[in-house]
């Protein structure tokens, strides 16, 4: 199968994880959600989890050296490079590490999908999830901080991928099905 590498980007609560699960199934891509991998490590009490926990609870980014090591090890045994990244890269250093990694694997980026949702809606979604799931970073103060971290450190990457001709903007404020349909359309 041909290589395919897709990034799902957007603020906390934009629907990256929800769409990543659907898209990885429909396009036969390996889903690599750095937040999910970190949360599993925290739950299992691994060395990585112990190092990452404080940053996650505070809504800060986990240090880049921990993230790139984790991503490299997830990609080490791939036959075809068919990957969907959810929540990675998150700053310019991670974006250039990803470029190098893909270069080493002989693959290129297919598309960076930016899910656009307004701030009130993402806060509403995350507070609702807090009631349902109790994620440790889903309280209003930490949600607002995560949004600031996104605006300062991650949002500038949209321009990087736009300049590279890879950015596709999708209205993430629609229903889950409608967002999925739009993503499929921009990828086809
Ligand atoms: P991460 O797990 O990536 O969290 P996040 O970016 O804050 O995103 P969320 O999971 O909150 O939202 P989402 O966009 O995935 O939306 P979801 O589909 O879940 O990161 C957590 C932490 O880990 C970071 O703060 C950082 O500390 C660390 N980290 C992770 N990656 C890192 C990296 N690369 N570098 C450094 N640190 C890193 O949906 C949210 C809710 O909305 C759900 O309840 C869902 O059901 C609902 N929903 C989804 N879509 C819709 C829709 N269309 N309409 C209505 N509701 C919807």
C-alpha cells in the first residue's frame, strides 16, 4: 500500500481524537495519539508516565525529548508508512523532528488537517467530558491554559504547513459525522 501520513491539528476539544479513531479505520492508518500514549503511561506508572504527569496535569507540553523518543519507538516496526498523527507535532521543534523522521522513513506528509472550532464550543465540550470521564486536565482553569499553550506554541505551525502547501482547513464545529465527511472530502 502507498505511504500516507496525515496530521490532525486543532485546539483542545476540537475533535482530533474522535476523528482520528474514525479516519484511521476508514483509511487503514496507524493511529498515533501522543496524548493517549502518555495517559496510558501515566496509568501504568511507567518512567515516561512519571516524568510526563506533572506537565499534563498543568496543561503544559511534555518536553520534546520525551515525545520524539516515544514517536520514534511507535514507528520503528512499520511495514508501510501509513500513519495518522493526533496531537503531534505541537511546536516548531517537534515539526522539524517529524520532517527528519519522515525523511529517514522515505515518506512525505500527505496533509495537515486543521479542525477549526470556536473557543466557547471547545470549552463547553471539555467541561461536558469532565462530567462524563473526569480527565485530570479537564477543569476550566487548565482548559483555558491548554488553549493558551495551543495559541502560543501550536497554532503557528498552521502557517508552516500552509506554506508547505499541505494545510487543509475543516469546520470542526459541525456534527461528528459531518466533520468526518469533510475530512474524507479534502483527503480524496
Ligand atoms: P491531548 O490528549 O492531545 O489533548 P488535547 O490536545 O488537549 O485534546 P483533547 O483530547 O482534549 O481534544 P481532542 O481535540 O482530541 O477532542 P476529542 O475528540 O477528545 O494532550 C493532552 C496533554 O498531553 C497535553 O496537554 C500535553 O501535556 C500532553 N501532550 C500530548 N501530545 C503532546 C505532544 N505532541 N507534545 C507535548 N505534550 C503533549 O473531543 C473532545 C470532546 O468533544 C469529547 O467529549 C467528544 O465526544 C466531543 N466531540 C468531538 N467532536 C465533536 C463534535 N463534532 N461535536 C460535538 N462534540 C464533539
